[in-house]
C-alpha cells in the first residue's frame, strides 16, 4: 500500500485536505476531468485524493497518468517507483517505471521488473526486453528476443522494424538493409521515420542512388527542410550517419513512440498520450514525439497544452517548421485565427521556400476574409510547387475563391478551370464555379450542368443542393427550385443563407407567408457567411418584388419553358 506520509513527500507542496475529509466530491471531479481529458484539473484532484485514498489503485493510476500527461516526469517517476513495489503493479505504473529505468540506463532493473511479472503489454514488454539486452551489451540475446517477437501474430512488422534499427545501431547495416527490403518492407517503409532510417542505412552502404530514389518515390518533389537536407547531402556524396537511433535508450523511446502511433486513432486516448509522453521523456530532442504529443492533445481539445508542447520543439530542429504549422492549426481550433496568422507570417519569413507555409497562410487569411492577401499567399505557394499534380487542386481552388471574393474574376475563372483540370468532377469546384456563373448571369446552361454534377456526387450536402435550387430560381424555374431548396434546408436546417434562399423561392411561387417565416428564421439563425441581414429585413418590410425594383433588378418572372435542361 502507499503510505500517506510517503505520498506527502512525493507531492511536495501540493495542498491536501485532511484524510478524514469527504472525498466523494473530489473523486467525482477527478473522474469527470479524466473523461474530459482535462489533465490540468485532474492533476489537482488526484493528488489530493492520493492522500485520502492511498490504497485505491484507480486513484493511483489516475494521478500517475495525469502527471505524465502534464509532462511532470519527476513526480510521475517517484510515484511509479512506489507503485511497482505493490503486488501485481498496474500497467501504467509498469510503463512509467520501465521508462525511468531506461532513462537512467539501468536496463538490468527493467529486465528484472519484467521477470518479476510486471506487465506493460505484450508489444512493449517484448520490445523493451530486446532493447534492454542491447543496452546490456548482449546483442546475440537481443536478436533472439526480437526474433521471438517476429513470430507473434500481429507483432511481426513492429519487431522487424526494431530489429533493423538495433542492427543499424551496432553497425550491421547489411543485416538492417535485408530487413528493410524483406518480408515486411512495405510496412517498414510506410512511415517517415522508417524511410529516413532506411535512407541512412543505404547511405552507410554507399548506395546513395538508391537512397535518393527512395526519398523521391516516397515524398515527391516538394521536400520539407529535413528531407531536402538529406537529399542534398546524398547528392554531394556525403555519407549520412545513422541517427534515427543513437543508443539503447533511444530504442526504448522508439518502442513507446511506435505504440503511441499504433493506438493513436481518430479518438485519441490518454493511453496513446501516455506512450507518446514517455517517448519524449526518454528522448527530449526528438521532435517527432513532441509533434505526436501535441497532435493528440489537439484532438482532445486541450489546446493550451498542445500549443505549449508544439513550442517545445527546438527552433533549430529540422522539423521546427512542422511544429509551427501545427501550432497555427491549434490556434485556429481555439478560435485564435489572428494569432495563427502571426505565427504563419513569421514562419514564412524563416522558410519562404515552403509551399505548405504559404498555402496555410492563405487558408487562414481567407478565414478572416482578407481575400486579396490570401490570393497573394496562394500565388507564392503555387509558384513554388512547380508542375501541378492532381493533389494540388485545392490550392488552385482556394486561390480562385480568394480572387473571386476580392473582385478579381478575370483571374478567378481560369483558376477554377485549372482546379477542375487537376481534379475533374471535383464537387466543391463544380459547385462554386457553377454558383458564381449563376450569380453573374454567365454561362447559365453550363452552370446548371456543373451544379447538377456536383449534386450527383454529393447529394447530401445542403450547400450544394442549395446551389442547384438557386440556379433554377435564377433561370425562372421556380417550382423546380422550391423542391431543391426545401431539400437543401432539410439537409442543413440551421444555415441562415439556405433559409433566406428558400424564402425567396417561396415568394416567387406566391407562398408569401411561408417566405416571411423563412426570412425571419434566417435572421434568427444569422449572422452567417454571405447573408445580407439588412436585405432580409427589407424583404420583410416591403416584400421581395419591391426590393428587386429598388435594386434595379429584373422582376420575378417564371420561365416559359425549361430550355437548357
């Protein structure tokens, strides 16, 4: 059991309630913080509970997990060292203790912990033991341990990757290369780290042409600073040192990193963060582990912690630009778009050669409706891309939107066309260009065809169905327009502009009370993008016919035939 006096020593100056105090409130608060991934709040509650409930293993694990999540490794290590002395230590305590042993270089102690029955999970346990044997200088036994893991179903790829890294660490580059090109080659070369490790191994074997080819086929033309530097050194016939793993402790860090990546799903858990944090603790200079921690925290909506973690990537790191891009994305998620723009502008000064920086800056300037500046940022991104590829369609599309919104239709129209060349039948582009033609009363037959194709591709997207309804309205086909507009509002009932449009088409077919209801609904839901609130109010005051007359627009007039259908 954990003794209260010992816990008090571990927790230092944390204020705690008397042991006799009612713990129901703090316990429920701690559990709620855990469910919400609110690690800062959980830290306070769990530390208090540990003194009042020192024997509760859930409380122990909760406290330990929150300390690791907050990167408070001193307290986490101290707490874990006590927890593993209990019978059947928890998995979390075992993981933290194994990391601490690797951090201190005491691999024998880590092996002893595993031999004593502590269970960190099959994957971590097996790979940790193998790397610990490497750390103890027992490479033969380590190879056998890796091979034993290769025999376990579902773990073959992980074990092969780690064995290749271990062989490269001790200078057996031929053995490592055989694994990288062997049975699990596709898996081993399926991640950035795996590819970089393979490239470094090939360089050590003086097979630079193959290394360059691997980089080119894996990453294409637009390399980030780290990959571009690797390629340049290979072009200059420089032998790359093997730096993916520099020690057995790095190998143990890679174990935690591998597991964190494997269990980091669309709904990242605290358990994924635990492994990523332990990887970062063992290898503080590893920017990839910090990026993974930050990405998990971002997905969990722990924005302040994510921003703080991205900021921990050293400025001289070859992936510092990725950290800044990530930080900008978190700022956007936290509704701090202006701050994100500031980060990106500074990044653009530091790395003006990166298309992704300029395109991301353009995206955020566009969010703030700074369309002219956004178009200029996209110009720079496109100029740096070289020959456009199909995957580049969105940058051309986004630039065309910015140009259209800033009154540069002469530039926007060919931009939309280019986006469609890169990605034919792309619904977003078909819809936007078709809608723009309708608004400008240009190419109406082609516009209607474009929008119909967009609806066929994305029939459940309210804004696209709205475009079809609006095009039919502009063509005077009011009855058909009502059907599409009603469907659009059914798909997206809270979008102000769609409700406004439905009001217009109701008015056009004589359903004036329903039109007024939709306009009022649009006002209640607004403001919204592109919704002219003053115009909606004017329609409610004097009716759509009078508004159109005051604007000098043609009166409502149904089409006599469905020409152009």
